[in-house]
């Protein structure tokens, strides 16, 4: 948010080395993402629904990532608007998620969503909803990139000297929701 409280698109500094990439109006598929910056390293919290959106976000973060490159990423859950952009993360970058989220990502990769949008007979009402909610996104050609590091209940990371705690919430929005707690900033990303 800007100083005036307006919900604007783009990267916003939250303070204490925390940043949020916001996508008004926050409707279907327009998830937000976070960046935790430490001393010489950063942690990305979620990617976005398609490659164009994720590329825009990473470009906006580039000035911060120059001094504190990504050391890892976290997917808070398996909905595509929080993980389909994983394909654009640097090769070899650790990606963390709950065990349940990783299983859900395997069950509903971008190709399944693309086939649903392009090939499935959804009926006129649901097809109209799907076009309205998801028609602006491009799912073709997104290669799934699953988490490389999974955890059951909790995990702890060091991000440029900062402790970051990953905690499973259990079934909530999805079966594998997690939060990202930054104790030194007294903040949580969900």
C-alpha cells in the first residue's frame, strides 16, 4: 500500500526488510507475494499465477535481489496463484512447502488447469465463470516446478542472518497451508 493507504499494484516496502508485491483487486488468481530481505540473501514467499505476472514481480524485486539474491522460496499452499511461477526461479534454488502442499501441486499442475480452461466441457455457466475468473492468465507452457524441501509441521530457515519459521496450519484454505513467521520483525506472511 502507498503512504496514502491506496492499494496499488507493485512492490511495496513494509519495513524491517519486508516487502509485498500486491495485485489489486485481489480477485481470483491475483494473489500477493512477499520478500524477506536479510544480509546478503532473500527469501521469496510465493510466486504468481502465470509466467508474465511472476516475471513482472521478479523484475520489480531485482534492485533488492542484486544486493541480497534469492537463497530460497516458500510456497504457502498449492493453489496455482501461489506456485505456478516457480518455473522462473533460478535453477537449484530450494523451494519449501508443506508435504501436503507438495502433493497437491503434483495433483493439479499448470497443464491440468490449462486443459480445464481450453478443453473441458464445463457447461455454459461454469465456462463463463472460468473465462471471467481465469481468462486473463496464460497457463500454456508452464513447466511445473515442485518444492525441493518439504516439512510436516515446522521448519526453520536462516535468511541472511534472520531466522524465519515455516509452520503448517493444517487443513485451512487447502490441505497444506503454511505461514511464514519473521520473528525479528514480528510479522507473518500467509
